[in-house]
């Protein structure tokens, strides 16, 4: 006999959320996009645009030695743009280095009036004043916006390099840029300026060519990629390379790995801002539902918490989810997947500690450099300059700091601005302090160091015109 306690309860009405059990509009939307791509004769990669007429291309016909390859790159192209007027003495040049996925289009030009990625910082009277300076910005070696990279054609085979392209380093990128400067007759830079990966390049430029760099600006960068940043970039490459369309990098004749690129961009976007900003910007606000998805036309969607009137879904419910989805979707066909893999790997490999530099078997270009990379860490001098209240000498310095200082010895006589952001989770402010400390320990008495507050995280260098721009303007003047 079945007791009352074991009887199945009778449901007076179906569960409110059962109708959503097999409905995934986010998945359907992605599948529809892929079907449209498959229907095309072949997706035109947006990274092939803008038209080359909007930037200049320098072709270097000679081999370029590489850090990690016994075989040099046989030749290469570098896409670049310029702003301002080159002085007769050619002594007013600023080389601007880009982040991972940026093109040479840092600011609008007559050939391309679209706003550039640093539009608010470059121009007459701005932080980088084009009434005073001649600015050169390139798309890096390994990129896909006009410079030679995996999506380029290998002249030896007539086919895309794909993953036959050699691994490149930050130092290789900078050496390619200096070949461009040589072609322009520019012997010395007024300053080498960069943010994020560009900050790595700005330090590498001063290290490789200390006699050719007058000043260095390093914003939200590092002299040694941290394990946490390596982990973030590894996760991005992992999801990208797991996309079946990646095909070991040989996808140029078919469908690109847009799903992997979308997911990689979502991971990256999380690291570009900060938790406090997400709270201020999105909170736990739910996305607005289209009328077709409303369970009841009279139901309000302004509540910050799901309720029985609005059943949760496995597709995006929160505004922050829709934001990440949009960021991934808008990026996935704008940048070459292989370039993302190669350039992010170059960032991971960047390490200016003395043992790492010695392992690469590279040396500064000038034999009369004021400091030698063969210096021993024990020969370093203690701090000679004062620290700000926000940046006292390190009480418990990281164990690699002496080796980092020894590696950065060639930068000892180059005035350097180091700018960090306290809310940055990708290139943490501790890494900026390391750069300043290592330079000072190496004997550099002209290090200017600032930390910025705010909630914008890593992207502060793109947003905070007042503080970032002000620091740059003051240092360059």
C-alpha cells in the first residue's frame, strides 16, 4: 500500500520555466551567423581593411634575424602612419608603439579621417603635440593590418604563411621598426612611447638602441610578463585553437575560427577593465527583454534580481553578459586569429631579466653603451633617487628584481616615465613599480613614476586623457 508521503504531488500547472528548457536564442544566433559565413564564397577578412592607400608600407627586402629562429625572416613589410612635420634636423620624432591588436591608425589622417585608437592624445596642442613632434606609429611585425604576419603570403610558396610563420619576439618587432626609421633617415628618437604591449616595445627600443632613444614612456606595461598575465593569454589561445575551424592555423581558404576568436575576446575583455567599474556600469542589472520573450506584457524588467515573473535562462540574463557577448562578436572577424596567437605569445616571452636576455644571445646595438648586459646583479647600486609617498622602496622585493635591474642596465642613462594604474588587473601596478625600481637600481636617476586611481583598469591609458595625457605632456616637454 502506497502511503500519502510517497505519492507524487499533482501539479496544478506546468512549471513557469519549462518552456525555456530547449530554447537557446544565443546559440541559434551564433549558428545563423556561421551559416551566413558558410554561404559566402569566402569571408572577406575585415583586417584586410582599411585600404592600403590609408597607410604607408615600408618594404624591407633583406633578411631580418629573429630571436627564436636560426633562419631569418627573408623580407618583411611594415605598415605605418605619421602625424606632424619632421624637423630639418630630424630630431623631433616620437615612435609610438601599439598594443596587441591595434593598427598603425593611432589618430585620424587626411587619408583616413576615422578616429584612431589614441585620437584624444595625438594632435595639435594634445599630449603628443603634433605642432612640436613628428609621430610615427606602425602595425607590429606579426600583425594583420598591413605588416607581415601569418596571414601574409610567403614569397617562397605563394601561400599564406599561416603557422609556418616563425615565432617572433618583442625585440624582433622593435628591430623591424628601426629598419623603417633607418629608411626614413631618422637616427635618433626624441622619445619611444607605448602602452600595454607598446610599453614592452618602448623599453625594448631603449634597450636595443640606447644611443638612439632620447626618452622612454612606459604606460601600463611590464619588463617581465607575470604568470597571471601569461595564464590569461594562454586561456585565450586555448579556446581559439580548440575551434575546429582553426585547422592548425591553415584556415585562410575557408571559414575562420570566429567562435574561438569570440571567446578569446570575451576572456580578454574581462582583463581590460576592473570589478569596481563593472559594478558602477552594470551592477546586477538584467538585460531588457524583447516583447516576444516577456512572460507577461505587464511584467517589469527593472528589478536587479531574477524573480518568478522572469525565469532565468542559460543564455545571457545580465547586462554584463550581453556586453561581453557584443565585444566578442564585434571583434571575432576584425583580427586575424593567428596574429592573436603569435603576438600574445611574444608578450608571454618578454623578459628583461639578465639571464633571459643572455639566453636570447642579443645585445644592445652600441658597443659603447654606458652599461653592459654582462654586469652582475651584485654590482648594482642602491637607490639613488627619492621615491614618492605612493611608491616607497620595496620592503620585500621580488626575488627576480636584482636580475631585472641587471638586465635593464643599458637603460641607465635614458630618462623614463613609468605610469601605472591601481585598478589594472592585467598589468598590475606592482609590475610598474618593478620597472621603476629596476631602473633606479640599475643607476637611472631620471625615472618619473606615477600611479593613477580610477576604475577603468587596464584601459585607463585609452580613456583618462586628463591624467595620462597630462603626465605624458609634462614628461615630453
